C-alpha cells in the first residue's frame, strides 16, 4: 500500500471542519476544483467514500467520521507543537488563547485574567462563542482553555479535562431603597417585576425550583440569556434582577444598585475546560490550578 498523502488528508480535514467545499477552498487558498480532485484521490486511496453530497453541503459518512477522528489527532498535535513554540519555547513573549462562552459574565472573566493583564511578556487572545463552537476550536488546539458556566463530559471522540474553578451565590439586586430596612423576600417581592436568566440557564432552573418549593410566585418582566444584557437591565429597568453578584460588581460598588439578599442554595458554577496536551500552558497553570485547588477544598468541606 502506498504511503498516505498527508496533504490530501489535511485538505479533507479542512473540508470536514467547514462542511463546505467552497469555504474550505478559500481558507486553503486553492481552487475548488483542485480541492475536490484531491478529496476524490483520498477516497480512491481508501477505497471508501468520505462524504455524502447533500445539495451544496458535504456530510461525513460513517467512515469519514473515523478518518476525521484520526486527522484531528494528527493535525491537532501539529497545532499543539506550533502553539508551544509560539507560547514561549525560547521566545520572550508567551501567548494564552482563551475562549469564554457568550453567556458568561465579562466581569468574572476579567477578574480571572487580571493577574496576567498588562504583563509585557504575555500576549492574551480572548474570543467568545457558544460552548460547542469553542470546544471545536479547543479540540484542534486553537484555544488553550474554555471558560464556561456549564460542565462538559468526555465522550468517545473528545477527552476534556473539566474542573470547577469557582462557585458564586446568586443574589437579588435592584435600585437603592432608602430607609426601607432589611429586604424581606416574600413581603417586598409582592407586586415587583423580576428580570431573570433565560430558561436554558442553570441559574434559572435552580431559582424556579427554589420559588416553587416555597410557593412563591413572581412576575417575570424579562428573560435574558446574555449576562451583559442582564447587567444592563439590572442597572436600567428598575426591576429586581436575579444574577451572581460579580455581574454587577461595579454598579454595586458605586451605589447604582443594591444587593437585597442572596438566594440560599442557588449558585452559578464556573469551569475551566482544557484538552489533554503533552505540554500544558504554564501561564494557564498559574491561573487555574490554585483556584481549582481552593474549590476542591471547599467542595470537600461541603460534603463533610
């Protein structure tokens, strides 16, 4: 059997990732006809189809999925090597590439990264997206870490390391209440409108269960998935807002908002998700290892 043509395999890998021949050809800077011909050569080499053609889109066959798993490993290692070289092996400037899910509090991410912000020998790259999008980039080592408020589990094709690095209580915040005294949830929430996280949020599920258990009915003025928008509505709507305190830390500090109370037993969890790598990022280790250790001790204390 002739040796595998790795150029053909890389072209297949790019097409499989984009799901579209035209887009992959643009990214690879080759003509669409040349790319299509090389994919056919690779299929001829294997003796099996890699793609099913559905209109203008390409979907992987079962055999194509198997080849993609191997290609991910091959080219992922190559990108890991380049990331290691770019990240500080013999260089004066090291790079840290961070993904943060779009629903995550920007304040939380900034607080987490604060120890390295402004350091002249570290170049930080930060992007946001859905968890699925960011995991795809993490898998091929285009990111060093993904920060999420939702955990992930290892599956057959992707082995993640997911550790909880923080847990923060969820609070009710709203406009200042001069002379109103201590906030009493059942009495003071009556007739008030609430801004809450969207139905897909774990915070919302916990809060709804908490209210149901206490037979507490609230009037929902708005449901918001994005934490940045939740922050704006907390600040400007005049409603009571359900969120982690870190989201509105600046507004609480300057007095524009008031923390009324925490919601007992309702928390938001924060996770750092990494791919298994031969050479973990030393910058990343300094950021998440101490936090993960602190969280592990807190969890152990809670369980005792």
